C-alpha cells in the first residue's frame, strides 16, 4: 500500500517535471537559442532514463542545460553601431537553465549560488526553475545582479503547460531595436503612446521581455484577416 | 434696487490704521527649547523618510547565521550577549516588512525564525494542525521551533510596528529590547530541567493574564469607557432553582404540521385567503408617517 502510494507519487512528479522540462526547452528555443527538435521533444521514457535514480524519483540537480543564441538572435539583439561604438556587442549570449533541488522556499544563499555559477561561466542569462517560491530577499538578489547577468526564475507549476500553445494566445514576436525605431517613425509615435504589456505578464515572462522592448502581436480574425498590434513592455 | 445713493462706498476691508508691525527679529529660543525643537525636527525628518535605504542583503545573510556561539548552555532564552547586540543593532534599522523577510530567510535555511535561537524550525506536514488551543496553519507554526520563540520574535516585531525612538550617538533610533526571560542565573551552571519547565509555564501563565488585562483595556478604550478596568462590575451567576428537562420546540397547530420545514411554514402554493390572513398577522393595518 505504502509503496504503491509512493510510486504513484513518483510517477506524478516525474510527469510534472518532464512537462516543465519540455516547456522550458520550447521557451528557450522560441526565444531564438539553438536547440534541436530532438533536444526539445524528449519522450517521457528517455527523460526517465536520464534523470530518474534507482527508486524512480527524479534528480532535479541533474536537470540543467545551456544553449547558445542563434545567428539570427545575435543579430537581432546587436544594437546599431554608433560613431562612439562602431562594433557593438550583441546582448544575446549563452543561457544557462537549471532546476533547483531545494524543496522549501528559496533563500538568499541558493540564489547567490546560482548567480555566481552564471557569472563564473560567463552566461549572459540564467533561468532557475524552482519547486517553491523565492523569498523576498532572494528576489532582491536577482534584481540587484540584473546588470551583470539576466536572471529569471520560474516555478515548476508555471511551466506545466506551454501557454503560447493555447489557441487563444496570438503569436508574439519581439522587435529588435531597429525594428522598434522604424515602427515609431512610421507611425510618428512616441514609445509611451504604444499600448503596454507588463513585464510580469505570463507571455512577457515566456519571451523574456525587458522593459522598453516592443512586441508585435499577430492575430487572425475572420473578418479582418491577419492584423498586427504592438505593445511596449513596461 | 432703488436705494438712496450712499455718500461714499465703504470699503469692506478693515482700516489699515493698525499697521502690521514690522516682522520682529526671531528671538533666539532658550537653549533647552532649541534642543527640543532640533530633536522634534529630526524625528519629523526620520518619520518622513519613508524611502529608507533598504537593508543590504549582507545584513540578512549575517543575521540568518545567528547565533554564532552555539553551546548547550546557551539557548534562545539565554542568548550570547554579542549576538544580542548584533541582532538589536541591525534590526533597529529594519522596517517591519524587512523583519518579516529576515524570519522567512531564516526559515529558508531551516532555522527557527527568532534570530537568537539555535534550534531548527518545526516541520509539520499538511496545511492545518490541531492543537490544544485550536487549529493553526502549519505555515505559521513552522516558522518557529516553539511557541516561546514565536512570542520572542513577535515581541520584536511589535516594537518595529509601533516604534518609539531613542537618542543614540546623536541619532534617533528605534528602541528595541528583547522579551524578558526568567531571571538569568550564572549561565555556567546548568539548570534543573524541571525547574526550568515550571518557570516557563509560570511565565506563560503570567503572559496570559497580562494579555487578558490588555485585551480588556483595549476593548474598554474602544467602547469609550474612560474608567477602563476600574469600573468593572461584579457579576454573579445564580443557578435557576427549578430546572425542568429541556423540551424540543413544537409547532402549535397540529393540522399544519406537514407544512412546516424546520419550523418555517411555506406560504406559496397555498390558497390566497389563508395567505392574506397570515400576512395580516404580521403587517400593521395602517402605516402612519
Ligand atoms: Zn526557536
């Protein structure tokens, strides 16, 4: 009886973690990092083989990966050259993704360790996926270090479903800086005149939108066909 | 409209006969008043400083590691003085929210939320826990190692929530003190456990009493009783002499019995006349305004 209970619990947790693992891969791929479809669409059996230990529980500590930005992404996030800076560096760099084995809430210590790991290995961005919420001070560590490494945190339960796959969620495309300038010029707008999207909006979090970036939203409508709208991330 | 023309329009302004005296030179306040004013201004400034610089993360890290000295003779009730000083000095600058953050941060490490306690926090499972005193959320219980520590920690929190300021090195700081424990004997001598327990229980009892008096006082203040507790009324409860066994309530009309649901009679679906009759019973025949 007991064993049965624990094994079904393992199975449920395995399935949860597998789904989160797939979603985070899809997310990283959608952001423009280089991941092959085999890496993204891992079947459950393969996932178990890789991360389950002898008694069937998943070792979160092993669930980690890094990904390099694609050429297109590097180009998209390279600011336009200026006389002062003729060869600007791309803002896109390697991303590090890690599942946190900590089960109780995440404190300063865990967060600092993650940030240090990212900066020591020259990762430009890091995503920490946790089973429990962050403490307020751990959240602060995350924002304080934002200038050096772009740190994001997701909870496992946020990633059980890929929200962008929902049919009612329209396609969101992040604009590069040049595309944004062109848009504002074409419509003679100030950026504050654009409609907004909150940076904590689930879609904004999925895409890793930063403040000031503009996202293009393509909707299809039976009456109007395809039409685009734009939102400024605030 | 047609009135006799007035000799001259009279100004509604007061006559400027009494010219305002030239602004007097501000007379220098006496020294004591100057000091008081200065202090008041400083206090005012402090209160206005709502955007206080946040407590650095390092401070939180430091305080999550307390107590530094861990010996069997030391406990949350008898914390090492150095730790006490460090704790109070740091927490003086805390906002209540930051103090809550500290508790949470310690909980993340598995420690008791009270910063001077060396013990791990409780780890009850489930959402609620049944206690002798009632039902409590396990999340609230799991913040501490014991109820005593919860009291100690909350004692600090209350002082941060309703701060009183004292002067220290020319600055106004929040007055903070630890909750009083049983009188300290020499820390080297290990105490008799039973004795200690008895004292703790005694302490608890005292707390309960002071709490009830406090509650009563605040209730009285809320009601506007000026006399407070002084005006307490002696209440004596007398037992009734003839006590018959209690009877269940019964509907009066036997005929209607089947129409009653939990003592209430349904009125719809019954013929009009009886309906109106019953209405008449409840409504006054005329309404006068
Ligand atoms: Zn404790």
